[in-house]
C-alpha cells in the first residue's frame, strides 16, 4: 500500500472488540443452546406460515429445532476458524430449513401412499 493512503475498509478497535465479545458470548454452551432452540422454533413457525402444511405450528417448530441442532452440529464438525459462532448459527438456520423441507416432502409423500391402502 502506498504511503499516506488509508485502506478502503478499516476495522476499528471498537469493532474488533465487539466481535471478540460476541465470540465469547456465543462460546457459552447455554447461550448457544438457547439460540439453537429459538432459531429452530422461529424458522419452523415461519415455514408453517408459508407452506400451510397439515402438521401444525408446534410440530413444525420442533422439527425446526431438530434441524437447527443438526445444522449447528455439522458446522462444528467442519471447524471453520473465522467468525465461528455466527457461521454456526447461520448453519443452524439452513439446517432447520433443509430438515423441515425434507420432513414435509417425505412425510406427505409417505402419508399419501399410506392412505391409499
């Protein structure tokens, strides 16, 4: 970098400190568990709102929590080093969506075959 020129994006001390505090906060297992439950329940509820599946809000929320935990656990296995907590929570949200979609798709397909008999 040429002398006297400032970088286009600068991360100040306050931003770096805030990110460190956030990583410490997300490193607490109780906080992480609560966030996984909240993320899964919210995504399950929203998924039920959008799809109007015949399962109900509570069932969709519980399946969302299971998917959220699955996504979080898989993200832990990958062991990414930067912004670990945020990436794992994002993976929890994606995991909840994937498990809800798969559950709805296969459950409805299996249920329709079962009813024909």
